[in-house]
C-alpha cells in the first residue's frame, strides 16, 4: 500500500500524483463537501488510469456524527479503517467493471424536543430512526412528567409523596392518585406532542426514498409491521439505545432494580392495555418474526420485554448480526461455495439472472434448480450473487432436516426473517444423500410459511417437488455436460499457469470426473505446490497431480491404490504387441473426440469404456504393461484385491466389485484385475445352488464391466478358462509371449542399472542364451545378485548373476546346466 503521505492531498494534485505511481490497481479516497463546490473530477481520473477505483464520499455541511449509507453497507464513522473496509468491498467488485462508489452522509439530528436534552446522540439515525427516536423520547418524557404529578401541597412531603426516593416504592397517596386520574380500562390521554411525533414517524415510513435506505424502515416494510407493533418494538429497544431510558423504566415500574420495561407498561403507554394487547395478538407480527427476545408467544404483562439481540445489532449497523443467531449457525454454511473463479465471461449472464430471480419480489416463492451436478449449480448461484454484490444465505438442508420439527420450524422462521430483512438470496443445498421426503417436507413448508423467496438445489428434483406440496415454485434446469466441464478444466489450467488447449481440457474432463469444487481444490493444490517448489514439475503436471490427489479421496479399501511405476518403454515385447499398447493409450486419450465430437457414442450405448485383456505366461510383463499404460495416461490404478472382494455370502462379491468400479469412475482411475480367470471363469451347467449363484456372479460382472466408462485391464495366464461371452466385451486382446534371446538380452539390460554392475554386453548376451526365463524371473535374478554383491562390498559382476541364476532355477525345479564355475572362464565362454 502506497500512501500519499504528509497530510491531505489537494484535489488539484491528484492527477500529478497518479502519473507518478507505477502501473497496477490503485485507489483514491476522495472526501469533500459537494455543497461547497469541491466536486472531484472523477471522470478525468478514470480516463487517465484504467486500473483506478474511486471511493467518493460526499460530506454535508454538518458532518458531526455523520454516518455513510450505501445500499446495505453502513460506515458509522470517518476513521481510516472504516473507509478502508468500504474500499476493500469496492476493490473486490472492480473485476466486474465497477470502479466508483459514491457515499452520501446523513447527520444525526436531535431526537428530543427543543426544550429537552438530545436523545441518543451517539446513535446513527436516518430519517425513520430519527423520527422513531423523537417519538420514543416524547412518549417517555410525557410518562415521567405524569408520574411526577404533585399529590401534596406540602413542599417538605412533595418529593416523598411522588415516590422520588432511593428504591422508589409507592405509597397510598400515589396509588390513590393513579386510580383516581382515570377509570378502569381507560387509556392515558395522548398529548398533542405525542400525536405529532407519531404522525412524523408514520410519515417518514411512507416516504418511498427511505423505504429500504435504512434498516428500521426496511424492517417495517418487509415484515409488514403495523404502527402499533413498530412503536412497541421501539419501546422494547429503548433501554439499549440510551442508558437514561433504563432509568425511565425503573421509575415507571417503581422498582430501581428493574431497568427494562414490561408488556403491561408499554401497552399502557400506547393506549388502553387490554385493547393494545388484543391488537398485538391479532396482528402477530412481533411474535411471528421473533422481534422480542426469546418470545415464541406474546409475553405476560409483567415479564421483561427486550428486543431480539440479533435484530437489535442489525438495526444498529452490524451487517452480519442476523447470521450470528445460534439457531441459524446450526444450518448455515459460512464459506462460499467453491469454483466461482473458474467461470468464464459467457457464464456471467446465466449466473446473474439466476441470482436476480431469487432476489425478485415477483413470481413464485420457490425456485427449484434441477442440477445433474449440484456443486456446479451452487457455484453458479454464488457467482451470480457476487456479480450483484450480495452474499447469499447458504443453508445446508441436511442439517435443517436433521432437527426436530419444532427446532426446524424455528430455524426456518429465522432464516426467512434474515432473508427478508437483508434482501439476500436464500439458497438451500439439498444435494446430500439420504434426505427423504419425510425430512424435506417440514423444513420446506416452514420456510415457505415465512413468505420469503428461496432456491433449492438438488439432483432429485422429484423429491423436492413432492415435499413442497402446494407451495408455488418455478423449475430451472442447470446442466453441466462434457463441454461445460471441459471449459472449467480449461479455465483451471490457465489459472494454474499452463497453456490451455482443447485437447488437454477434453482429456482432463474425460479422465477426471471431478465436480467444480473438486477442480477448484485441485487448482489450489497445484498453486500451493508451485509456491513450495518452484523447480518442480511444470504447471500442467502439477495440476494433473492435484486432480489425481482430489479424485482418489474416499476410495474404499476393496481395491489397492497404485501409482504407476513403469513406462511403456520398459516393457519388452515384439513390435506389433508394443504397437497395440500405444493403440490402447490413444484409444483412451482420444475417446472424447471420437465418441462425443464425431458422435460414435450412439453406436456404443453401453460400451463407452475400454476393456483390455493381457494374457500369457507368468512374468512376461502383463502387469508392467498395465502400469505403463496408466503412466502414459497420467492416471492411477485401482488393483482389485480378490481377498477383500470375494465373499462367501451371496451377493456380497457383486456389491464389492460394483463399489470398486464406482470408485474408479469417481476418481478417474483405471481398474486392474490380476488373475481375471478367478472372477470371469466359464459358466457351467446348473446342478446345485452353488452353480446357480456362481453363474449369477459371472453374469453380473460381465454386465458391470460393459457399463464401466473408464479403462479396465485384465490379466490372466489361462485365457482358455475365461467365459466366451466375456471376449465380445473386450476391445483389445494382447498376447504376451515368452521372450526370445534378443528380448531376454534387452530385459537383462533394463534390469541392471548402469552404475551398479560391471557386466559387459557380451556377458549379458551370453546370459540371455543360457537362461531361458521370462522377464519376471530375470528381475528376481538381478535383484538377488545385487544383494550378493552389496554384502561383499562389490559391484554386480557375472559371477553374482550366475550364482543368483542357479538359485532361481533351483527354486523353479529346473536344471542349472551351463551355469557352473567353469562358465566363468573366458576361454570356455569363447569356445
């Protein structure tokens, strides 16, 4: 932050100072009296600097105790921190094109008659509150004067007769006087000044210019309070406005320990007590909107009457006071729904129109948003509210539905009150699983009873509509298809610092089925890793790693999560087999283009996924090839663990397999099923119940693997044991033959790190000819030789490999001919 320093900068020097500041977002706070002709040339400043925002404060001539009012924002003083708070809001909105914020200041006027002291001089007062304070002060002053009416002509006893002593207390003379002045059920006559003050208050409320300009006026209009209800509320609020009013209540109640009025006292100040109480019961606004503290019904006549503390704080300028209510804290979500920064300019109109629909005072009470992806719809509403410079009231409907009926109704009533008073969009998230009609209906009906507008976001729109009953609603469908997800990934790639392109976005959208909140979380992870290690992977790789980390959250323990450790180049196969592996990678990577853009998906209604079978002898590289394909696609593997999946109980094996495939679809992983013949064996003739349920299990797996839209890789040593119906569902079948001499030599070289051995290429060729084993066994030999050499403090040499080879052949029950000590002699090797 760069301050001008050295005091106040004259308006004429602003342009010169702006020219000296470096490029970048900067701000000007301009404070002056427009009446004095000090209007700032804001247009010229904005024309000179395209990155400038201006906070323009217009001072009235009398600015003592002034308060700034703009929309729903209140600035109660002219201190720098308050101005910077307002400036922060403007800077946040500057991205949407808003660069100037104008404030008007209203001064605090006296709320007392000319001959009385200033009432509540420290309270920020707009026109309505000013008129309310004037009326309140007039009523209490008249009541105190009536209370001090002389009952004795004796000067020595006048003060005592009036009850004006420590502890107050009434005497017979005072009681007789109060009973004699008016009959039973008669109202106290209203003075002309009280009638005038009440008319001034009502006239201020009729003024359209202040209908929503200050909280008290907004409360009276939006909650449809009667004049009597508003006056009683002001009386209940009076002890919190001025400490002197607490003394008034103590005198009027004849009890120095009671500093808060009662319903009976306030009703008597407004007219005949019984008639006033009856009218309050008939209108019911104070109780319906919980404007009185802890009052679900109208209190008894002698109960203390206080204003609701959260409404009181909101009226006095605390913008978020209504949300602090503990009953709302149980159901409100404080943080914003994530992903709003991923939307592009083309989404602004849709987002803004949805938010405007919720803020409108016309049409249906409820807007039901049918969303295939609820996080996308919630983020869209959050973005629209941000564009309209409001913060939505975010409600977790599952928490509301978990309350009992009484608590849910109370929370819903206070939610409706907060939405009406603050004019903020009320959005209910009904996307959680397990919310049924029985839980939804009471919560939604209680909320609809408040008359506020609200939106419900859910994937199960039928359940929401059934729960609404007769409540009028409007249906909005918010879809997030493959194109929208690709746009979100493209935006995330750009924010991560990578160069977005159509292919990368389509590939990420197809392989990582993340919702918008998951994409935003992956972006934050990528940005955090970029800040922690600037020399690590590139931005695209960091973002993909973030997507993988977010996608694998919540994976069950039925499958083993594997990070691929081999590349396709590590797999030694004949040329045509190796080309098949690269074809598999291309088939998965280009699936969005072929299936969606070229519209081949119509020909594959149930088979969008890629299913691959690797078969061949043990150790020929089938699992390694699966790792290489996953690494080439930059996805992780879920290896189905047969020990956890297979169950002796009927139906559990199918449920476990289904869970693994759902985990893979959710996380964008490839499914690896080793020894697939154990699960996909041939169906047999049904001779007993065991055969029947075994056949059902195989039939289910055949259907489930066909509906899986990702990559599934199966390996087996016994292809002939697979059910023939399964072969039709395979897109690729790759045979892994036993390696020949050249392949074995390549495997030997790949298994021996160059820095760890002293074996020549000729010796490696000799080993390849002598030891006819597959790659898996060769890896075991090289590993065993490495430990032998390390134990002697040597590098790996031919003798270590021969010794390990003899041990491996013995383990397999094969003769170790040609691997004896004589094989070490160079002359013998040449011969």
